[in-house]
C-alpha cells in the first residue's frame, strides 16, 4: 500500500511541476499584461497547490501526521492569488485605460459595434 501512496505523491509533484512550468512560460511568452496575468495566477496556483498536497501526503506517509503549516500555506495561496491578480488588473486599468481589452463579440444578438 505504501508503494501506491508513494506513486501518488510523486504524481502530484510531477503535475505540480508541470503547471508551474506552464505558468512560468505563460508569464514569459504571452504578449500583453492582461494575458500575462493569467499564467502565474491560474497555472502556478494550481501547481503550488499540487506540490503542497504532495507535501501533505509525504508527511502523512512518514508518520508525522497532518501539518498545519501546509494547510495554512494552501489556504493563504488560494485566497491571496486571485485577489492580488484582481488588484493588479484594476491598477493597470486605472493607469492606462486606453489599453483596456475589447469586449467579446455580440454573438447571436446581431448587434454591430462601432
């Protein structure tokens, strides 16, 4: 049974590292600020969350039990990352309102944009 749990921890680490890599590449490769904001906020948050879950699993496997540190880090990460992204986007809109992205197309409504 330990071998299966070890494989699960390693899989969570691999998934977390993959999402961290994707988030980092998104930060570097995407063109404008609003697109770059999604890489670290979405993918990296998921990557760090998977790594922290793997850490919780590794501590549980070693017999240390659940550690409050990892749970607090996970909670704070999932609370602060979206809030900070929202604040950065609002600050960017306040500083340079001319860079506001275009709204999505009207779609089926048949409305024309000027």
